[in-house]
C-alpha cells in the first residue's frame, strides 16, 4: 500500500467515524422529537433493537418503529444525551461496532424519570450512509427522579424501577469483568 492510499484510507475512517457520531446524535433527536418519518433512516432494513432485560426486542425497520411507537404511548417529553462513544472498525470498510454511553430524562406514565444507558451497537453502511444494524440497551438505572439517591445508595441492588416490579440493573453487576473483580 502506498503512503497516499494509506492516508486516503485513514481519512475515510475519520469521515466514517464522524458520520457514525452524527448518526448516534440523530438517534436521540429522532426519539425526543417523536420523528416517526425520520426513524427508518436511522436503521438498516434488517435492524435488531433489544434490551438486555428482554423488555425490548424487535427485528426489522417496521417492527422497530412499531416498538418505539408503543413506548412513546407511555412516555411524555424526553431528552437523550450521548456522552463517550467508542467506534471500532475491522477489515470490512462497511461495518463498524460501537459502545455509546448515554443518559435520558423522560416522563413515563406521568412520572419524571432518569436512565443511564449503555448502547452496544453494530453499524453498517447501507445505500451509501451509515445506519444502525443492531442496538442493545443495557441499563445502569432507570428510576423516578425522587428515587435517584436511594437507587445509588441503600437501594442500589434494584436500580431498574421503570416497571411495576423493581429489578436488578444490567450493568455493571452483569458484566464478566465486574463479576471477576468481585469474586
């Protein structure tokens, strides 16, 4: 590989990374704006979106859009924030993986709530643009705002409080590294 072709390949990766960062940001805006018409543009046709707790699991654009429509029925206004993003590329120039750390503020069933979410993503270039091919939600917490201090203190073992029954969160306790450290 010549120096010029290596440099062009590196520039392409930088452009790809920036496009994926924009895709991640657009996801939050589409969700917050309830932009149903814009939602399919985020995903590959065969996308899968699921949560580790099993509450969400949809395959294909139409099913994913329908799943989010159902979630929006119990949500009021929301505000998604993405923080750190780690994007990795392999040999295939049209495929990437990512980890996205995020928070969301929302109103669920009339109650103000907070969520800390880690997305594990697979991205694919589809029809010339980067799209989400798979997104897996893992929750550190999903709690009513008045329960925030308790959920990180005395009640830390039951940080998933969005539903009628409080349960353990997905992360960090479910991670192999966490389990290995605390053996």
